[in-house]
């Protein structure tokens, strides 16, 4: 399902689901596919902040460096995060990937952000929600503002 939300924004949700806000959530690192260092950590931190505004109970596994993740594969990192979250008896793990995190070149230098957000049920190890958000902002906006707008559009699609 593709929804155009004004300007140059799009949100794709592969699975509609409403998870209980009262459950225990973990937020892990987001894999960075961009050339911008720390983009995955930036998105994870922004998603963490938006979830906190919704009073979601979160266990944070967002770390301050991508140095460790450079030495392991995405699958190894995800498996480590799942094991940690399961050992804490949490219900869901929120993770994802960042596909784009940059300013367009040109006179306006518009911010461009694209990321996928996934929610994994820790009882079944199945992805119960997967959504993609992409947006090109205006020249006066920051990348963080654009990423927050995407997070604020994706999160209500899986938790009220």
C-alpha cells in the first residue's frame, strides 16, 4: 500500500497490525546502508524518542557507536539483539534499516531520508510489522526533523 502524504513523502506498510502499548518493547540498532556514518544510530534514537512520547515501555539497546557493528554481519547483530531482548522477557524488538540519509546537492540542499522499521515478536521470532518511510524535506528542515516525521507516521501503524 502506497500512501502519498503531501510533497515528496511516501509510506509503505507491508502488514497492518495493532500491537498493545502495554507490552514490553526493546529498540535495537538500525542497520546503516548509507554512506553517512551513524545514520542507523540516529534513526534508532529518533524512533526511540517518538515511542517514549507515546509512553511505550522501552528497553534500549541503541549504542553510541557503529564500530562494533562493522565487525559483525546484520544477521549476527540481529540475533544478538533478539537474544538480549528475550533474556529480559520482553515482548517485541523494534529494529530496521536506513536506506537514505543525506542532503540533496543544489541550491536548496533539501534533506532526504528513507528507512524501514520492523517489529519482531520475540515469542515467535516473526516480523509482525514492516513499514517503509521516505521523505524529501524542504531546504529549511533538518534531516532529523524529516526522520521524526517519518517515525511519527509509521509508529501509529503498529501501536496506538
